[in-house]
C-alpha cells in the first residue's frame, strides 16, 4: 500500500496542476479506504485540521501565548496547510467536485 502511494507521489512535480493533485488524493483515499467516509465526517476532520493550523500559527506568533510544555507537539504551518488542502480535496472527491473547475467558475463570477 505504501509503495503504491509512493509511486503515485513520484508522478507529481512542482508543476503539477490542482487536477493532478486532486487525482492523486482520490487514489490515495481509495487505497486507504477513506473514500467511503461521508462528507459530514470529512468536514469534521477539516475543522480539526484548521484547528491544528491555528495552533501552528500561534506557535510562530510571539505575542500569542501557547502552552510551552506542548510546543513541540505542534506541527509546522506548512504541514498543517498541506493537511487542510488534502482534507479539502478529499471532501471534493466525496462530493464529486472538481476544485479547479469550481475555482474558475467563482473567479469568472467575480470578474
């Protein structure tokens, strides 16, 4: 399972499109069996990941207090943003939404 996922990941590059990344996430969710989860379960996971992103940002802000004894439990802002993106793409998969197409439609509506 991990080998398949690594093989799929190697096909991505710095120039991969959102569609290619969304396709990768879809395949990984299928491999791991997460494609059967309901959108309501995934939205709860997204909220959790956004909370972890908030903690990571707070860790980097000197004026905001955090529990210093747990400082090393917090991930980097970059990894938490990636987690949010991954869960968002998995929600798109469950709801059969092409994120890039939706982005273009919104962009055209606001021009």
